């Protein structure tokens, strides 16, 4: 049985785009996405 079937949906791409206003925001988004991926696997 897969655990993916019971886990809540995670929105990895807020606003359906990865474009950020500043490079720093882009780095924060990348770190957040990486942490969410690791957490769900």
C-alpha cells in the first residue's frame, strides 16, 4: 500500500510559477520545496 494515497496534497509551486521578485526569495522557495519533498518521501 502506498503512503502517497493517504498524505495531504502539498502545493510545491505557489501561484503556479517559480518566478520570484528577488534572488533571495528564490533561494527561500527552493529550500522550502526541498524540505517539503524530503518530508513527504
